């Protein structure tokens, strides 16, 4: 029997609203199955185009020459940023902090495409917590890479706790969690000059990397923006 063309895998009431995990076949590309997440009926993420989520890890790793690296990822999503980090044998540990326990449950229960792979990865740890609150507090340990993929953009936040992170003071607090030569990376669907300026107030080097791909779902190119900073 063929799998259904559209299937609701999970429907969850969360602190941020109604969260839905769905799987569907692309009508314009029969046989291609994608997993998608919506929040309050608005599209949030997909397994179809993951270039920028992976690039967040790949570029940060290229910026750091060390080995035995400790990586902290804010936001599990569908797991593509963490998976890209774990592709490197220079990564010793990848700790993912996810605000919604339901999202961690999806991975543990085998509902997302990377479940089997990531559940078998001994270097991966998952923590239910608020990454922004964690970075605003004193560090319990230092990380070589801190990668944030939670909000739509620095100017379009999902919740109410993240806004301070994108300020000069918030970045100073987050910087305390970085080891020497550590790299901070932040994903965004849009440019943000105020956030770039705040990064330059705190770090010696700031890189802004656009990731442009053609999206056949809307038949046009789309660009996500990656912000990187280090001393």
C-alpha cells in the first residue's frame, strides 16, 4: 500500500501555540516525501530545503581550526544543524538545547527523517531548556561553537524571551559561554543591520553569509542569512 500523500504526524499544544508535524508528498515531484512543521498554522520549517541550516554548522566549523570541539546548538528543529556539526570528526560533543519538549519527543519517537541517525549518535545530547536564558546566565562550561537557529530573524522572534540576546548586552553575556577563539553563529531568514552592528560592538570579526537556493515550491530563489562572530 502506498503511503498517504498527506499525514499529520503530531499535533501539539505548546507554550508558543499550536505546533504541527506533518508529512506530505510533493505534487509537482511525485515520490518526494517531505516533513514540515507549522506553528499556529504558519509554516516554520521543512526537510525539503536544508542548505542554510547545514551551512550554519559547516561555515562555523570552517572558521575554527581546533579539534575535540564542544558545540552548543540552540534549537533542535528537524535536526539538520546538529547533524551537519556531527559530520565532522573534529566535534567531540554536540549539545542541543530545545525549548519545546514536544520537538525532542518527535526525534526520540522516530517521527522525523533524521531520527534513526541522530538517536544512534553518542556525541549528541538533548536538553529541554531556554537557550536564551542559558546564554544570559553564568556559563557552567565553555563551548567552541554556539549555533542559534530558533527565531525567524533577530527582528522577528517566536517568543518573548529572545529579544535581549540580539542586543549588545545580550551578546556580551552570550560571549562568556564561548571558549577562546570560539565562534558564534546565528540563522535568520532576513538581513538585520541592527544585529550586525551589535555583533561588531562585541566581537572583533563579524561575517554575514547569504545562502541562496532556488525553491521550486514557490518557483523563485530564496535567501537565508547567517551571522558569524569571533575574536
